């Protein structure tokens, strides 16, 4: 009979939860993992992995349509949507099985069911047929979050949907309305535009990708507009007539009301934490704006209870959740660790052109009182980008004028999510713009753009 007493129990098996469970097990703690659905959580099953598989199909289709530019003959290029979705689901399934293997390898007990607190050391695990309890000296909450709905635009699974339904639509809609121009909204806008849908984006704030540097957002706005994507910023959906196959939506814009008809409306306006079914009142856990309130070691207000990932608030990113899980595990084990600083977490958007950024935008740096200098290098001057036919975009450095401290770097263009890793590592070790500018980069590579942008910030760029 399995002993249900553990040193640590993790609730949720997303990129925060399963990583936390593995790290606690590596540190010699007897560990349990509780999952209510599929191993890997939203990220592996309904988020990061399947969306990137779909986007990769879109990127390849996009490139094949430009074959003539590369001296290639490519005819009758068209999407097979059913096959594209099938491939994305296969990628998600493969990664989920990989998590299952890692959990077994690290001798972690996996319990399927819905977890809730009996007391601060006891969890009840409810399934459709029975219930059991486990006890743990420490509990890590990694319950994630779900798509937030808007009044009047509640999900019905067919006409008005969230990101989960957007991954597995039975066919490509002729017209799709996307509410929200954050990373999720912009990625799906690119995907469905390439697949042949007429796309309209509505964003309440005054720019797409509002958290990015203004120059990055503006370039992406122009790029999407060239694709024929209609974008309404500083706008909102006021009403919808739920009739016919294409529902008419009334959009309030700065220039007056606009009516847009769409078969499908994807609402992508953020998330809300999954906290309601945990029974947190029994243990007195505190929330802040709907998310668990934690310190920089991921400790909640109750000793022995930790929260990581999306349920603990921004940044709502898988890689941040993984690092938070490791931090919580090492704190439980008594290891000396520096805690979490979110100032050096990269953000990426995988539409086309791609985006990678870290640190402060130029606007935020100035608002915080820095004497700012910027440097910028356009991919149209980069040999590898020209050879690849991917010249839209730039690398932008935001630095402190006196000391050369790299306050932020913003990349829009080919390979941006990969290129930003160099900057994150450099910032981690407090390199200045001078170190980036004087480090020899292989030629020809896209990464030379990082070197040149740093040089431009110092007034020493060569190829500008």
C-alpha cells in the first residue's frame, strides 16, 4: 500500500509544477505531484507547444509562397488544416509523454484528481469515483490560470472562443475577430491570416503588444497592416448580434462605431488564476488582485505553502514558472539561493516578424529617471538576414548614458526569441554595452545585429 506522507507535494504539472517536483525529488525529498487533467499542464497541452507547432506550419507556408524570390518553383501551395492541427496535437502529446517519463525517472508519485486543502499540510484529492488524502510538510501550488472572459463575450465554444478552442477549430474561418493584441492575440492573428482568414484585431489600449517598446509595437502594426489585417486600437467591442453564421460585432473606435462580421471571435484579453477550488479559506491564504501573494522565494503568507507560475501573477510565462519552481524547491530543501528577480525574464512573441525583449523599454527607462541612450541596428543591413530574405526589423539597445548599463534590449525580426538569450545572459552577469559591442560574433550571423546595436548605443557602430 502506498504511503501518502510526503516531504513536498506539488499541485499542478505545468512547466512550473513538474519542474518543481523534479527539483524537490533531486534534492532527496519524497515528492508527490497532483494533476487534474493532463501532465504538462496548459503550456504543453494547450499553450506553448501546440501553438508553436501551428505557427511553424504558418511560417513555412508563408515562406513557400515566396519561393520565386529564392529561385524556386513551388506551385499549388495551400494549407491542409486538418493535418496541421493533427501535427500540433502530436507535438503536444509527445511532450506530455516526456514529462511522464521524467516524473517516473525521478520516482515522483503522481496522483490524478482535483486537489483541495483540508488543512495546511493535508490535501484531499477528488476524482470522479473516489477521494483520498495525502499529507506533506511543504506544498507548492502551481495551478496555473485560464483565459479571462469579457461580459457579453462569454465563451460558447463555437462563435466566441478562447485560446484552447482556437487550437482545434474544425476549419479555417473566413473571418475572425480577435479581441486583445497581446502575444496570444497577435500570434493567432498571424496564424489565421496566413491560413487565409480575414482577420480583425481590437485592442483597448493605444497600441498592439502594449508591454513592448513603442518602436517594436509600431513596426508590428505596420507589418500586420501590410498583410491585410485590420487593427483597431483604443477600441472595444460594444455589442454583438448573435444571429446567422457570421455574427455582426459593433466596435467602438476613436473615429466612431464600426461594424465587423465574423464567424469566430477569439477573446485573448489575459488570464485569471485557478484558485477557486483549492479551499484556500481553510488555511487563510492571501490573494492580491486574484493571484497568490508571494515573496521572492515564492513563499505565501502561510509557512510551508508556496505558489509559483501563473497562479502567482506576472510575468505569466512558462520559463518564469520553471525558474520559480526551482527556487521554491531549493528554498524548501534549505539551499542557499538568491530568490527570484523578474527584471531579467525575457518575453517572446512568435508571430512574424518575431519579438524578443528583456528589461526596460525606452519609455519606462526615462520615466524611472535614467539618462538614456539608445542604439539600433536594422536587419536590412545584416548579411545573413539579407541572404535569408528576412530583413524586417531591428535590435534596439536602451542603456544608461553614464555607465553603459544595459537597461533593456528589444528585438523584432528573424530569430528574435533565440537572439534575446545572449542579452539575458549578459545582463545576468552585468555586462555593459561595451562588452556586447566588443565581443566577436561569427559572420555572417543574425547575432551580429546585437553587437552592432550595442555599438550604435556607444556611437561606435561600423555597419550603419
